[in-house]
C-alpha cells in the first residue's frame, strides 16, 4: 500500500512537473515568443562595388512598453558605411511600432571617402543629366567627402546607381527567422530547474519516507508555483541582464565577398536597465576641431531634398542657432535624474540642482574673463536669451524717456528696439565696408549726455568684431556705461569683460546659450553687481522678493530681482557643459578654423559670375565665421529656397533682424525701404548668409560651392517660369 502510494505520488510529481512546464510555456513565454518578428530584407542579394545597398529592418508587433527598451542595431560589414555616416544603432524613439527602418549603405573606399548616394540634380552634389549640369568649373565638388570612390561616378554611370536605388525594397531576398535567444535560454533554464526538482522529489519518495515524501511534495509544488512561474516571466520578459530578445542576420554579397548584416532587438519589459544608446559617443579625452564633429547631435541626420532623396544637412546657419553638443545632451539627461526645484525645495535633489545652478553662475563669469579679483563686483543673471537679457537690462536701467542710449547702425534689432521703445536712441554710423565708426561714437558721446552705450561684439551680418574695450573706454570717459550684445561672439572668439585697464572693463554683457551648442533656451547677463542693482526689470513674481505683505513688498537684489518665476534648469546645465567643451577645444583653434573656412568660402564665391559679397573680403581677420552675399541676377529668396531644396544646405536669407545695417550695406536708402512694407517676399531685398559652427569643414564649403551654381540655375529657371510678371524679382536685389 505504502509502495503504491509512493509510486502514485512520484507519478503525480512528475505529472505536476510536466504540467508546470507546459503552463509556463503557454502563459509566460508565448507572449514574448510568437507575437514579434524581426526581419532584415535587402533589395538584392548580390551587389557590385559602389552600388547602394538598401537594407530594411522590420520589427513587428512591438508594444509601446517594448519600445521603451528596444535597441536596434545592424553591424556594418567592413567596406560599407551607412549612407549618412551615422552609426546603425537606433534607439526606440526612432523605431516605429510595427514599422520599418530603412537603412541604406554605400561603399566606402579605404581613405574613408563615401560614394555619393544616387546622384540627382544638385541634390546629392552630383549632377545627373546634362540639362542640369552647369558648365562652370565651380560646379564639380572638390572635397573628398563628395568624391565618388569608384569609376561609376560620372553622369552616365550614375544611372546604375539609380536603378539600384529605385529597386523596390520589397524584392526581398531571404529574410530569416528571429532567433529569440533570450526566451530560448529562459525556457531552457526553467524546464531544467523544474525537471531537476522533480528528480529530487522522486528520489526522496523512493526512499520510502512517507512523511518526508508528502512534505517534500507540498514544498516542491509551492516552490514550483511561487518561484518558477515568476522566474519564468521575469526571464521571458527581460530581467536586469536584459538579454537580447531577437537577433537576425542576413548575408549579402558585394563584389564576390559575403558580408553579414545583423540586427538585434533588445527588450526590457520592466523598464529598468534600458541600455544606453551606443551611438552617443563617450566624451573624448580632448575635444578638438578635428573630432568635434563626432560630438554634435544630429550631425548626420538626413534631410529630404525636393526630389525625395535624402542627404545629411550641411548646416551653415549657425549664427541663428547651433545644434547641441552630445556632451551637453548627455549632461542634461544625467542631471534630470537629480532635478529638484531650485532655491525653493527641501530635498537632496533640490539642494543638488540649486548648487549646480548657482555654481554655473561662477563658471559663466570665469568664461567671460571675470577673474577672482572681480568676482564680487560682477553678478551673473540667467535670462531666456539675448533679446530677453537686453530687454531686461533696458527695463531695469532706463528711468526716463529722456535717457539717451548710444548704439550703432550695425546692430541686431534686439540691441536697437529694446532701447528705442523705452528712451531716446542715437546711432553711430558704419563705414562703407560696414565697420563701426569709433570716431562717430566719440562724436556722439561728446555731443550728448549719454547714459548707456550698447554695441554688439560681433555682427550677425558681416561677422565684424567690434573692439568693445575701445568703446568701453570712450563710454567711461564720457560718464556712460557700456552694454555688450555678445550673442555672436561667445561661440567664436575668446572674450573677456575685463580690459587691459579698468576703464576698458565691460559693464554688462548679454548672450544666448542656444548659440553655443545648448539649444534648451537660456542665456545670461553678466553685469556689475552695482550696475544691475540700479533697478530691476519690469517682470515681477515668485523668486524676486524677500517678503510680501498685504500691500507692500521688498525685492531681492540681483540675480534674484532679474529672475522671476521658476528657472530653466536644463539650459543652465547645458551651458555649463558647453563652456567645458568649448574651453577644451580652445578659442585659438576655433578662431583659426573659422578664418580658414571664411577664406575658402570667400575665395570660392569671388570666382562666381554676378556675385556681390558684403563686408571686407580682403582683410577678414576681424570677421567671425559669417559671410553674406547675393547674385545680381537672382533674388535671394528663390535662391535660398533652391539651395535648401536641391543643395541640402541650410543658409539664412533676408536682412537678418538687422535691417538698417543690411539696407546700408546694400545701398538702399531708407525712403526706398518703405516701399517694401507688406510687399511680396520675393521682391523684398535681402542677402544670403552663411554662418559657420566649429564643426563645419572645408569639405562642406567645397560641397556648397559646387552645389550653389546648380541651385542658382534652378532658381533662375523657376523665376522664369512664374507667369505673373510682377512676381518676378527685382534684379538689383
Ligand atoms: C548680434 C545678435 N544679437 C542679438 C540676437 C538675438 O539673440 P536671441 O534670438 O537669442 O535672443 C542675435 C540673434 O541672432 C544676434 O545675432
């Protein structure tokens, strides 16, 4: 009887073990196993050199929670490079649920130069047809980055590429099955452990110890249900080790050699241990001009051209705003983990954020040359941007409509209208080449009781650097204070608010963080503590006060009095990091690099027919990386549009928020400007501006110079096709 019971029990244990395996398989694993697939398809199986390879990676049935931890990567075969040069590790936000990711590869030669993608007219640099092929020498790209590596880069062979590219990506070659290694391993572990426990139980029963056997049975059943099932679920869904859920490989053949493309999807259901994006590089030991390009967010992000092809943007619009440093982005992401209310909360996070926020004030001051000796004399106030800073200063310092502010005709509107709307403004003129006339500043100072002189350190139109210390000396000599609009200098030249002598010191300096690789908004005024406390801006609220009664209040001193409302913490964190990166590169190198880019661009442009260049093109040492031009035979609006659409280059066009200066440079009298009020854009005068960032290269300049004539030809064809006569551009603009 006892033997029977033991046999029965051991059979029951085995049955229970098997049922557990089945239950675990049915409930825990299939949701992971069967509903998702990962496929790699290519347009062909066999390629020749210089042919583009279109790879399509598809991950289906991903749920929203999957996407929080999906890592999709494809390891590139040697000799292939993704078309836009970016790493093929794509994070979940760019993975469409159930969507496709189309990755295109191009052959790369040993020197690293990339074969161009399907050449189209102007689009990817290479003109295709003879009809769009301009004849001038400037039409061929000269930089290595745009030179095809193989022989089939000419107009005729480009058709090969075209056919390769236009082949449907759905002419699927073999697309394998997902390996799903993670769940396989999990499954194996669980089954093995269940079987092992069962074996132990059976062994115990066979020893004929009834009580022990029954106890073990109960215990083991409990263990199986309470431990094995959750373990199965956790393992299946991705535990802290976050195993790879799916991997996929596909072999393609290029010029007789097999290459394997791999894709993996890493799933982390429980939201922990989300892998860090390997495409975001670690910080290098030293940032330099030559490596900074690897540390710019979105540098290889393709943009779509008018013909539908995609190419990485050449960004020559850095005077408007700059992309983020990866270090800035990473630092902001990191700091958000310890983010708490600044100056208001009682928590470790609050304390930490407040420290970072306030310590950065000191760093900003140091960055602007405010040495230890002057540390107490100067205060850093955070603002939203330069415009906000100048308006806050004007609001705080201007006491009467009769106050006189002296500025110049080179200024951005932000350093003109912010004063003009509040008091009397007088303007020093610029000379024929557009430089500020220092003698005019002195004349006006002599003739007027000037309260403030406000000048830009570098022009956003011509890039001219004004000797603001010389202006400071003049201002102080006549009892005025000096405000410097630093928007265009901070990312381009070493700047110190402290001059060689105390009279040359700058009283107030304003700049934007987004023009120095921190596009989170923000910026700062650094000013003398005494000067800032002469008033407070007309912006009131939380953060500005010491104490408030029923009908009375006492306000803080600067910086608090200038910072109403909750602060913009990411911008401060980012700014702090951007200062580190720029200082690491060093402003001597930055300046030299920009001068080389300026020289190359100006020389290239000068060689073109009907070109008009603004500013001094011979002595360019006092110009930051800004070059403005137009052609006499095409309006700037249509041309800039075509540069964007067929050239893939970001420029800016118009009068750059510095209208009076631009009209002067273009020789358009004020009376005539009135005629453009509310007129069609195409007839409004304007220039095209190229403005460099530290990551731009000479190759990009060459590419631009090659694409410009193509874009211009397209622009001319376009305006000739406009039927309404009055919409035709005025040739002189
Ligand atoms: C010389 C100059 N000053 C002020 C500004 C205004 O900067 P923000 O738009 O960041 O306020 C700009 C912007 O381009 C500028 O170039």
